[in-house]
C-alpha cells in the first residue's frame, strides 16, 4: 500500500492506494486555521499542519495496518515561505500563497528584466522569493535567522524524515528555480538576497528523499523501511492523479483558488497574461498553469457574510439558470477577494458587486456570485489558450466539482464539455499516492499512468452560452486597473 498526503490550505487529506492503484481508504482533517492580521495578509502556523497530519493518521490507523504501507509522498499548496533557524525551529508563521503584501519586492526582483526568462514567469506577490525579501525589510531579525526556507509540504517531509528536499514542480513556484534547467538559479537567488545553502535539495517528484525517522515510524506504527518520495505541488499532484502528462492533457481545479493546468513537453511562456510556466513533477515534463486567487473562498465568504448554506446556493443557482429574466437582470460580481493573478496580476484589486438595482435580491446575488467566479475562470482559460497549448479533455476536480449546476454554467461559459471523475475532490492526494507508487517501484510513468474513468460528462447548454457570452463581455469592463 502507498500513502498520499495532501496538505490543502483549509484541510488535509490522506489517501491509501493499493497495488492496482485502487483507492483503499481516505480521510480528511478538521479545518486548518488561517490568520489574516491585515488586509492582503494570509498566514498559517506550521504546527497546525502537524496537528492535521496526526488527526488524519489516527483516523487511518482505525482502518489500515501501517506496517503494510511501503512508501509515502506529498501534495501541497505552493509558494508558502516556511522559515527555519539553525536549530530547525520555525521562525514565524508561514506566509501563504494568497498573501499579497510583497508587491514592492516583486518590482525590486524584476529590475533586471532577464530574470523572468530564467524563472519562466513574472515575479508575483504569491511567489516565495518576494515574501522572504519582504522579511528582509520588515522583519530583519527574522530574515537574518533564516537557515532554510521550506515549502509547506516540504516542512511535513522534514517532520517525518529530517531531510530537506523540494520537488521541481513545487520549487518552480519559489522564483529561485531555473525552470528550463530544473535547478536552483544563482542569479535568481541573488535577486532575492538568498544563498543556495538556505535552499533544500531539488528532486524529481518520483525521487526518494529519505525514509521515516525511527521515532516517527514507532509513534504511528509504520515500518522503519517505509520510504518517502519527492511529491508535487497540489495541481501537479492532481494531474498525476488524473494521469495527465501528455501535451493537451488539462484539468480545472475548483478549490480555495481556481487553477487550469495543462501539460507540455517543453518550456513555454506567456508573461503578458500572468500565466505560470513550471516544471511538472515527472521527469522531462513541464506545465502551464493559470491561477485565480479566490475561487471557492468567494463562496465561503458569502456563506459567512450572509448566513447562507451550500444547499441554498445550489438551489438558487439551479433556479436562476432556468430563468432568462434572472440571468439578464442579475448584477455582476468581480471575485477578487485577495487580489488576482491571471490574467490581470493586480494584488490590490478587491471583490465587488456592480449594477445592483432596486430589484436586486438575495437570489440574484447568489447567481451573480457563482457567475462572477465562473467568468474569472473563463478569463483564465482564454489567457492560457493564447500560449497555443491544446486544452482538449478538461477534467474538473476539487471541492467545487461536486456541484453539477456550477459545472454546467462553467461548460456553457467556456463553450466546452467538461469531465467529472471518481474521487474528483481528492485527486491531489491520489496523485501523491501514485507518485509514492511510481518511486518505490521505479516504474516509468508512461507505463502506468492513465486517465481515470469518467463518471459524468457535463455538456454545455447552447442557449445559456449565448446569454453568457454577452454578459462576459460586459463583466470584463467593470475591472479598472
């Protein structure tokens, strides 16, 4: 058996996979707390990740004999700056991927415009390098104390193994990696005032990165021969779960953030629309990715602000989609709660409703909310398409994939049929387990990775598409930089 650990922003999932790549059992943790001390700030205590891991492992122990688990790998949310001192103690809370405070540091890093050709991207506040450079100017004592900077899932690796590693897909999001050469870049490190000694070793996702420490194996009941493998950033891991590595293989993730992922066999770029060009977690493979910072987090905000429920949103969305009048009279929603990356790269923009009138009610706000998120995702889709990458079969994953009304709306906006698979909301954890399987058995991914069985094809509604094309063009005009 093989264990995949997926560290999400809001919760952790752990999934055990068998020798036939079948899912044996999966569990989730309680919600992982977030800290938002100021507008645009987003932090998390790394100790909360350990607590979430222990919660999952205790649940799994009731169902699984851990002695039978041969290997472990990881998936995790990207970009987070987890800083350790010389005693390997956490210096401060981790600054997360959706934190936008470091926009000035991005400008400093990009004073030499050639850095983007090495990093494959323009510098954005979400990346790790500008966050750590922000510490230099705002928390100088903490900055001076940095011995190692780890990405969130790599901190879990350190907890389990005592080793410092990061796989290439996750390391791609630091702005310290040469994406084409798949190694740390001295020029990028210099631009961010960092040293290579402060970096973990880089590895392919399927490379071994140690074994469980004796005290960890004894504590949880694992075999002391249980090996640990590199893993992947969350969307690359989900792509492995889906079996996506060929050119044109793509996924649409509806999680805290919204991500469209497309595999490539070469290093491609699109700076103008803030497209991410990263290494895949599989050898000699790359990927392009568009990122919408706030996806289901918009829904969570609405639930809290309006004392709503998922049932209410689902029911009202279904009713609205059947009514031309409701759609055409609904206000417009810009889903930029924490700024935006693709395609506008604006850390300062914030969410807003537009064109509300005397007839605007709770139902129309709910429709506008989901439509606005969907328009943002369509904006991402169009930006990604400009690279020339083929986006053929698009698999929808993440928590939002459970809502077929929303997927129907998305399919109609994007004018493209969308695919739903089994375990679509745990695909990153399944991908991590698959990576553990590939690494342990030293198998070429071409031989064993295939797309999962399609459970449902959500077809576009042609009549709805025509209405939404017109509304999307109006929606685009409400954002002003």
